[in-house]
C-alpha cells in the first residue's frame, strides 16, 4: 500500500471517527502531521493496523458505526489508539495512553499529555463542532457574536 | 458640449459610468484576495500586509464610488449576476491586454497587480465611454460632474456611508458626498491611492498628521523588486530602502482560476466550494443593502469577510486533480437561497 | 538639571508607570522607566511570537505565552495548591503561601504589565465604595470621594479607550456628569447577553429580607468598538490599534482570548501608552530589577539600585544606581511592597504590604435547554450589576456578577467535554460531534466577584535570608484569608445564582467539593456548614494604602509617600478599599491624578 494511499485511508478513517467529512479534515492541513505523530508515538505497525482495520469497516457504509465499534473501538489495542486519534483531531492534543495499554505495547517518551502546537490548537475540530472558532485564532470579526450560534455542517 | 444640469440622458450616462467604476473597483479584489489567502500563515508578513492594505483601500474605493453614485441620484447595484466577472477576465481597459485571474501568490500574480495599478500616461484623454484606462474613466466622470452643475446632486444624504460605520482597518474615512467639492474629493482619494499623486510614489495625505502612504502601484513594486521605498525615492527609479524578504514557496498550491464546475459533482470539496460562494454572495447582498439606504449593513459585512478567508484557506489545502495543486475560492456569483418556509 | 540622572525615575512599565511616564515626558521632563521583566510588543512580530506561544500553551492561564524568567519571576496560578490547616507553607513557584488560604491572583512582570492579559473590564467604583466606614460601619474611608475622581476617571477612560454607553451605566448606580459620553459605543452585546436580558432583566432577586432588581447591564470594556461621534464635544475618538501595526486591532474582532492575550491588540494594553511615552522621549530599560530604594539625608530618596540581568534561567547581573528628582514606584501592589520592605523605606505606618485585598471569585454554573452561542466574543460583555451596593454591606460583602461568554472554559471546556464523551461515554463519529455541540452550547457560567475588607493580617511580607529568587532577592510571602463578611457574601451570591438558575429553568451543576468542583479554585472554606471554593480574580489592592495621616497610611491622597516627599507609590496598592469593580480603571484614574500633581510640581 503506497504511503499516499495510506494517508488517504487514514483521513477516511479519521472522518468516520470524528463525524467530519474528508474534505473538512483535509482543509485543516493537519492530516499528514497527525499521521506522522501516531507513527512516532506507537510505531508503524500499530498505525497501519489501525488504518487497515478501520478502513475495512468503511466497506459497510450502512453499518460503519457498528463495525467500527466491533472491530476498532472495543479492540484492546486499537480502541485506545482510535480514541486518542479522535481527541487529537478534536483538541490538537495527545492524551497519554492507559497504563495497561503501555504495559502490553510499550511506552514511548512521546506518549505524554501535551498540546502538539499552536497550529494543532487552531485546527482543532471541537471549535467548528460547537459553532465557534479556536480561542485566540480565526477570529470571526466585529459583531459576529451577536447572532444565534450556527451549528451543524456549514456545507 | 451641451450644458444642462437636467439632461436626463447625460445624467444617466454619468450614473452608468459610476456603476461601471463600482464594478471595476470590485473586479480586482478577488484576485488580490486569492493571492493574500494563499500566503501561509505567519510567512511573508510584509507582502501579505501590502496586499491586505490594497484590498482595504479598494473596498474604500467601492464605498466612495457608491457615495458619489448615490449623491447624483443613482442606485448602486452589487448583487446581480453581471457584477462579478468570470475569472480569468479581461479588464475593460489597457486595450484588452490585461487579463486578471484568480492565482496564488507568485511573481506572475504580482506582475498582474502591477499592470492593474500602473499609473496612466499624463496625456490620456478623460473619457466616460470608450476609455482605455481607469484613470481616463475617473477623469471623464470628474469632467461631467463639473459640467453638469450643482443640481445633479439629487441624492438623499441618508444613503451616504460616512465615517465610523465603515470600518476597514485602513487609514482615512469615506467622504460623505453632497456636492461637487466632496464628490471631487472622493474621486481624488481613489485616483491618488491607486496611481499616486502627480507621478510621485505617494498618495497625498488627506488629513493632517496622517502617515504618508505609497500608491498601490509602488507598494506592489516593492514585492516584485524585493526592496522597500524610502519616502524620498522617486517614481522612475528603483526603491532604495531595506530588503523586503519574500518566500515564494511558503504559499498554498492553489490551482489557477478555480471553478466549481471543475470539481466532481456530489463531492465534498465541491460542496465546500459552493459554500464559499454562498458566503461571498451574502457579502455582496450585504454591500448592496449598505449602498442602498442601509449603511449600517456594513457592520454585518465584516464577519462575512472574515469567514471568506477561513473558507478559502481550507479549500486551498484540499488536493484536487493529480498535478499537486489544490482547490480554491472561485468567487462565482450565487443567487440568494430561497426564503426559508 | 544637575547631579541627577533624570527628572523622574519610574519603577514598573505597566499601566500605572506608562500613564505617568507619558504625561511627564510630554510635559518636557526627562523620564526613565525601569522594567524588571522582558520586553515584548515593541514590534508586531515580537508581540505575535508571544501570541503563538500562548496558542501552543496547554494551559491557557493568564500568563501563558508571556515572558517569564528566573530573574523576574511572575506568580503563576499553576503554582497554587490548597493549604491544609497548620500545614507547611506552599512554596511552589514565586509566592510563598503561608495561608490560611492561598492567595489566588497573578500578575505579569514584563513591559506592558498585566494589561497584556487583562479582561479589560473598565468599571468605576461606586460612591459608597469610597466611604465604607461612614456608610456601613465596616472597612475604612478613602481620603478621596467618587466626585474627586470623576475628571480622572474620564481621563483614564480616554487613555485606555473605553467602549460603553452612559445610559446603560447609570443603571449601576454610578453617577455621571450630565451629558457624559464614553469614547466608543459599547461592544455589541452577545447573543447570550440578550438571551439573559430577555429572561432575567428586571426580575426580583432576594437578598435576606429584601428584594432587588436583577439588572443585566453591559460592562464598559477597554477594547476598540465603534467610536462615538459625540465624544469630546463632537470631536469624536480615534481608536488606537496595535503597536507596530496601527491598522490592526481598530475593532474587537472576536478572538475570544482577552485572557491570556489579544492577538489583534484591539484590547487596550499598556504598550500603547508606552509607545507614546517613548515618542515623547521617555527611556524604558527592560530586564532591570529594582533592588533597593536608597534613603539619604532629610528622609529623601537619594537613588534606586537596580540589577540589569541577562539569561532567563541562570541570570547574571550588572548592578546600577540611578538618581532622579522624583521617584515613582509603579510595580503593582506586591512588588511595590516587596521593594519598600527590602529597602526599609516608607513604612513608619507599618502598613506596607498589609491590607492586601482581592476579589475572591466564586463560580456558579448550569446547563440551559437552549444553545447560548458561547465561546464567541470578549470574555464578558455584560454582568448583573445592580447588587453592588445596599444596606446589606453592613453585614456581608456585595458582589458584581460576570456573565461569562466562554461557557465552562474555566473548567476545561470544550476539551474536557470532548474527553468525557470520548473516554467516558465511548462516543465517536457524528454522535460525538452532536454531543459536544449540544453540551457545550448550553453552558451558562456566572462568576461572582466578592468584596474583601482591608485586614492588616492579609499581607505581603518578606523573610530576608529566607525564601529568595534567582537574583537573591526575597520572594513575596503572603498571609491571606477570607473573613466572615466575605464568606457570608459568598453564601448570598450562591443563593442568588440558585434563584436565577431556577428562574431560567437551568440545570444547576455547581459543586464546591468533590470531583466536580473547579480544580482551579484552591481557596476552600466552609461557611454555615456548607463548602465553598473560590479563585483569585487577578486583582491585587491595598498594600500601600492612601490616607490623610501618616499614622495608618503609606501614601497621601496624591499617592506621595508620607515618609519621603520625593517618592510616589502608585497603583492598586494605594486603594484603601476594593469595592466590587475591577481595579484597573481606578488605579489608572489615580495615576492620571498623580501625574498632574507631579507635572505641576516639576515642569
């Protein structure tokens, strides 16, 4: 599997996990950064396993959520990884993996609670999720706070 | 030339010329914005500031033209299909040679901007129709205003956009136009900010204590050449000021002249592109209302302008096609959505 | 000018120091400003480097992203721990917290000072705030009245650039001269402000046996809005943009980041005033920690020793002494007190460092059944402002109530909501997205700023030879508590919140102990068998209070030291009471007044 295919699959899986579209995730510009981060923290094998297993579920478009739950979220190794990936997309930050996971799979010094960067904060999905903007960035302009919140998918 | 302040045909041609000027002032803004938005955040700070400052002044020019048009009893029209050109477009001056498209920040884009803003030769004739340069158009408008006399100013004062309401983060306030003097002042600001005063590199300061600013042409020249002008520099010599660093690689790889039709039907990126155009359409409708009796609508325009940027940058990060280029804002006019039931 | 290095030496480049430096320099005097901390914001790029650091900080505490160094350490709220009764002092960070309650506020030692990360609430004190003793029999009276400060409030509102409409402000009980106009119109109210106004404004709220009207009133903000063309007799007002990029920040653009920092500089910061001071010839020397006020013959201050430092982790210093005709300490309440105590100066009253007051900040939060549009706009654009005064102040503190535009951010939202949904409820995909949107949009947070009375045992002191910083200078040792008057005020405030949440039909989620209590609220106490916890509001007052006599006061009404007639000690430390308003506007007004006295005397 070529690395660009892998990256595409990573984004497709991330879209299913986050509830945002592939285009919206690409629009953050963070996809390759997050992929690289995952590889740096847990290694190639686990990352590829997550992407492969996750993308298998996309073959059942009517049943993706259930399949994801069975094949990924409830898997003792892939589940914590997937949840961390969701947090990464939403908050721009990494949360240290659970102790039992680290016992089984190893502990990296990069596996620590941290905010990746100013950019990951700015591109966090939690802000568009709540109909707002990242605090300290992407200011919406004078008097933009006057109207009712705009929630839901703008496109 | 016949005199006659009440000559309706002549006044009509004047209003048409002003409406055309309004369109021209707007037509380059999407081109400037594409270049501006494509600059990677935090890089090329000086070049970005230059482009942004020119955009802000072009928007001021739109307001000034609308004020003059309103003052002579016209009705500026911004929210119709013909208002927005299809890019790439030939600007109706410079003998049709000047093609303006939507391109990312690049040496070619900056060359186009220079061509747009190039000062006109001193001997060009003022013309309201059949002009070759925008300078001729404004000179023609100015002559007509002088000739038609004070009775041409029939517009209602409450349609004027005045200081305080129009906020654009630039210097100078819009001129409230009510008579010949104020109309000429408004037009003078436009011409001097674009081309410069009397073939110098500067705009004339219009208010005491206002910082002396370079005309648009010379601001862009700094980017092209890579050096800043000093106040004492002259128009026909290169700038002698400090280096202006430009990183041409720190630019999002937006494809040239993006269009919705190029994007796969039903695709997410197409939906995002259409969403951009909807925001843009809302902005134009907002401006239309502001120029037609509701000047406070300009306050509502501000958040829309901010949204345009974020939507544009997101598009510029999405690959489309196999050439390594990305999508981008197409600035295509969209009719308003049907009223919600 | 012979024999001295300058006309006026100012210690501290925050808002008070900047206001004085500007006015004195513009009157033709030679002014030098010493700033302990580092420079920032001299250019747009310099300022943006701090903003980027702020965005990348995992904990968006007030000092996040701003300069910090071992040579000029600033207190950090991250260093505060709960204190146990009879336990050891808290020594993490800069403050030494003796307790019984940890002091909860921070400030910033840097060029520009704490206005780099303030909320920018610009609220005037009320007339009775100046006369607590004679009106309510508690606290003390100021040697000035509200009327004395009226012209200075106006000057401070001009200097800062305050956005408000007088018609709204009259509802707070603040008197204004007829026809007074603020420089700019109020910041447009948020959707939340209007939502609350529709439901709560004018409804009765019970305090004890009395009912009061709930007044939802816009808060005057020190941030750029639409200029009021009627300001200044019709001359209008020109908003001041960012330093080094004057076309930025001419209007608030809704970065929703007043604290820790405004990326656009639409919010006032003292850099804007420093810029003018320097344009008039003032010299600002940064990384210059004042280490001693020298007292010579005739009890005159004869110089200030300072240490010019380099190296933010392992500093080296070069000592200097600077002399002037007049000296101004403008290093904020704690540093002013620390410097005077170190120097054994200006303290025959024994009040230096004493009477430390903050606004203990009590939170109450609830979930509404409708979206509120939170996380947009300045941190707060309105408050409940009609309970700041009343006969109850004889029995308990009053308070003002912040309506928080940022939901439960102070509790960790929205990140904490995402974490709870992802790890707690195992949600993902669109179910997660909808849950986060639903929950966060319904977050109603109210913050009560409680008053404190001056108490000589609430104090900043130093222990020479004891706790020291990297320059060998003593660290501030703080002894602090909340008295019964304030604790009863907390109970009353809490009860008001309960009434309002009931009126709104909102789900009260407030918890002051247990796992749901705010983790940042380290001031924990019990009152009438109920637990409460509060945080600092970032307000530090009282440590060099003013008064008519030298016996109990450090400075006179002009903020001149009673002990050394060529020394002025300015800032919130001069305030004998704190009232319920954020102190910056008042300290700025006092600084303007002192500047006029000094110009009269020197120029």
